[in-house]
């Protein structure tokens, strides 16, 4: 998310690689380091940079001066949100178990509660 105050990155369970080029005031990012480095090489962009590490479940804000603020959210791995009645009854334990029909783990999703 880009706004007039900087840029926000929100990382779920997928990879994310971020480079900050402080002298140029540039931030470059891609899903993996290999993809990012290949793109920078193809663009002929060779400059001193710092890698900004971001963990799953982390929100990162880089302001216009390159200062970083971090926040976190709870990362769930399931294909669907529990119903309000399951939460109220305390029976949402199926959230972290494989699909009974297929035996496979569900596709990860990310959500946060307020």
C-alpha cells in the first residue's frame, strides 16, 4: 500500500524480499530474492542496498525518510473463517486440521481480528 507518507508491506505466508536503496530513495520488492536480483540485473540497477527482512504475520511501514515501523497480526492457515457460532461455542478447533475429505492441508489465508 503506497500513500503520501510511505509504503506499507503486509506479509502473509508467501515469501517477500525487499531491498532499500537509501541513496536513490528507492525500494524494490519481489516474492523472492532470486526474482528481485534478476529484475534489478536486467534493469541495470546496481547500487548499494540494504535488505529489509519481514516475517510472516508482519506489517512493515517505510516512511519517506527510510525509517521503518513494524506491527504484527495473527496469521491463520485455513481455507475458511470459522462461523460466529463455532467461535462462541469454542468449537473452532478444525481451523488447524487437514480437510477430512482429502486429508490435505487447506490453502492458507490471512485475517486479523480487531
